[in-house]
C-alpha cells in the first residue's frame, strides 16, 4: 500500500504533522478501548433504570467485546482491501452512531444489540491505527508512536472505570448512565471531521481474501460457549446450557478443520496453523486467556461488590480503582527499562504479584468491610502485577515466531486477548452473581471473596503457562545464522 502523503520524513522524532495524525488515530483507539470498561460502573444504574437482569448486564458488557474480538482480523483485512483511511473513517462513523443508539436505548435488549454493533465499529476502526503507524512513521518517530500506542491500549480500560464513575455520578441533566455512551458522540464527530482533513490518503492493494467460513464458525463457537455461561446461572442451568457448551466444542473443532482446509488450499485463514505450531505459542495463548480473563472478571465483579454490596456511588466505585490504574500504568509503561535478560521473566512474575494483590483484596473485604487502608495498597499491587503480565506478553510471544509470520501471529494474539476478556466476564461474572444471590449476612462480600480465589487460581495458571512460553526455544534461534534477521515487531493484522 503506497502513501501519497508520507509523514516519516526524518528519523529525529515526531514532527508537528506526525503529532496531529497520531493524536487523531490514538483518540479513536482510546475511545474503543475505554468503551470496553467504562460501562462497568454504570451497570448497577442500568439494572435499575432498564430493569435489566444479571444476564442482561453481562451481555451488555461482553457483547461489545465479543463482536470486537470476532471481527478484529476481518477488520484488518478490510483495511487492506479498501484502504486504511477509508476503513478507519467507516469504523469511527459506525462506532459513533452506535454510541448514540446506546445512549438512547429504551431497554436492556436494545442496549445489548447496539453494544454489539458498537463493538463491530471498533473492530473496523482499531486495526487501522497500527497499520497507519507502520506506514507513516519510521525510525525513532515510529518507536515513539508505538510506545504511545501501547500505553493507550494499556490504560484505556482502567481510565474507563474512573471516567464512568464520574459521568454516572454527575447525572448530567438527569440522564444517569447514558453519558457513558453519549460522551463518544461529540468526540467522534470532531474526530471524524478532523480525520477527513488530516488522515493521509492511501491506495488499496491486493489484500488477502476474507475467510467468511472461518469468521462464521468462530462466531458460532464463541456464542455457543459464552451465552450459556452468561444465562445459565439465572435460569438454573437447564439442559440447553449444557447442550450449548457441548456444541461449542464441536464448533471449535469445526473451526479448526475449516481453517486447516483454507490454509492448505492456499487461502488466508483467520488463524494460520503454522502460527499455532510456533514454539511456546499454545502456552502463550493459554497464558493470555487466563491473564485477561482474570483482569476482565475482576473489573466486572468487584464493581458489582462495591456498588451492590457496599452501596458505593458510581463515583466512589470509580475512584476505588485509581490505585489499580496507577499500579498498572507504572509497570506497563516501564517494564522495558529492566535489563533485557529479565524481560521474559516479567510475565510470570507479574502474574504472581497480581495474584498476591487480589488475594489480599479478597481477605480485606471478606466480612463485608471496606478494607480500610489495606484495600488501596492491595489494588495497587494487583494492578502493578497485572500491568507486568499484560503489557509484554505480545512482544515476548511474538519473539517465538518467524519474522514473516509476525502479522498473522499478532492478529491471533490480539484476538485471543479480547476473547479472554469475554470469558472473564462470563465465567467469573456467573460465579459472582450466583453466589451473591444466596442468603447470608454479606452475600456480595462472600461472593467476591470466592470469585477472587478463582481469579488468583487463574493467575497462577497464567504464571505456569507463561513460564512454559518463555522457556520455549524462539523461532529466530533457528534462523540466527541468517543475515538480516531483525527483532519481531507487532504488525499486520494487529489491533
């Protein structure tokens, strides 16, 4: 894909025009990442206002991420086919319109549907951000841009928790929870107008074909797995939930067979078999799912405890997560400063640190108390460990594959991150809501304590899986004798 307006004229840093371009595309990405979590602290208000069930609330949170995860790689390929600028603007438009529809939703069922559409807009917009950086920045300018890109990914979710609390508590014009979605509308309109003027025009090139069969089978597998996990606890786990879970296994096998057939026929599968065979890649995928499931599950369930059990306001709940956000930011933005030989040990160490933080959190609130001064310290430790585990995992996992496979591997890993978040909300959310419905003196405190034990177990599993991953012999070790071998960068189908 050729650039008609190259911005990377020097390697000396970010010029003024580069900063404008970067500000535009990263704002779009920040909106998309933020919307995966900003709704969490609004959930109790939505429950009351729309008379939503617990399952509805989980689908409102998870529906966005499901659509985002399933359509992510397809969104990247649409950018190659129609142009990154066109795809970014189309995704931004769909995301903004869907945000307006979310803010105006008259029922929880409508909100679930438009949240999924909003996730589809994000899946079309976000992959173009990385592609635009790769093609318009070079040298030190690219390094700075990628650093800001990673920081946006890392911090967007936690900022969403705090900002959501502020917006809900403000109750602007009596609109309650609706500003958490409506705030995207004016920002999206301004961003759209500015992007039409400043985003460089690119020419579409011959892109890899869309894997429609793979997309449909993956979507079916995800829905068959997630829907019973979300709805089962309220319906008493009827027979159809077990049938759906069994069918999800069949759908996953069907997806794998379809992908193998597409690859062997010379097509472009969503997930290439050779990527899955890279040293340490299966362990990397397990580690990512467990780490992100723990992260997404904790944000969803602990918010429910703060507002449903401790009766905190949305603002109080949002501010409670500030120590978590600070810890996450410190580790995620600074882990590269450690000696290079320590980098591969950062992920399992981060999982253990996060597990310790969440374990202390569970103990602190076990009897229905607020946790006192112990809670913010424990949350800081949990966030610090979570940032250590989450931020470097793409870089370390990609170092295990051949450089030419980095684009496909990056798309797989980024998609699995989103699926991990979905599974975290579905599984840990179901455990929490089931336990919280039982009789007792402090039902939500008991529920969050038990849920946190499971989250700690997931993080220990992540530590084990990531240890296997980092010990696997990297693919580049076999190609070290080849001249010109370079450090793998996240590229191509990355989100």
